[in-house]
C-alpha cells in the first residue's frame, strides 16, 4: 500500500470519527471542535486530489470563519440549562428506520466503488486545482468580470456601512 492510499484511509478514518463525534457529543462546543477536525480531514483530501486552492479555502472559510461564527452563537446562547424533551415513539422509530436506510445506501456505495482509491488523482499530476493556474485564468481571461465583481462588492460594503451608521 502506497503512501497516498495510507493517507487517504487515514484522513477518511479521521473524518468519519470526527463526524460521529459531532453527533455524539453532548456539549455543543465539543461538537464544533470535532467539526473543525472534519474540515481539516476534508482539506487533506483536497490536497490529495491536487486541489490546493480548495483545501486552503476550506480551511480559511469553513474551519476559520464559519466555525468562529458557530462558537460565537453557541457562547451567546444560554446552554447552561439542560432541557430534555420527551421524544415520541414514532419519532424514534422514524429515526431508526431512516438511519438503517442510510446505512444500507452507504454499504451499497462502498461495494460499488471498490476501486475508488485507484481512481483518485495522484499528487503532482495535472494542474487543474493549482492556485497558479486559477490565477492565470482569472487575471487574463476573466479580468473584466473579476474587476466588475470587486467594484460591486466594494459598493455593497459602502452601502452596508451607510445603512448601519447611526446619525
């Protein structure tokens, strides 16, 4: 087994473990921290697929900004009081049935894609996901739409400041 296959399976195990812990954690702050672990594992998969730009954007946007927002909202909510609502028997049965169906679908997907690892992109092959290629295309072929969108974002920021400013 090569190093890329080992990294793939290691990152997959980390992502699955983190996702299970997001659901199993009783403390919402711990769930958010486990979700950050999942985002790091997904970014590792992006690097293995030679999509470094997506890996960096995933880390900056999701593991950085959105998780800070989640933590901010969780800290502002009053989570000290634990209120356990009684769950209906039908809701529990529906959850068990839908979870079982999802489990069967996952098993069928894993069986149908036995050669999934051999079909993944190898590191340093091609230049589709590289930041250099994206930058060249963005600043040569799409420079006018890029500049127009930057002017629109700037005007939206100025408008938000004007609307939010108190007289």
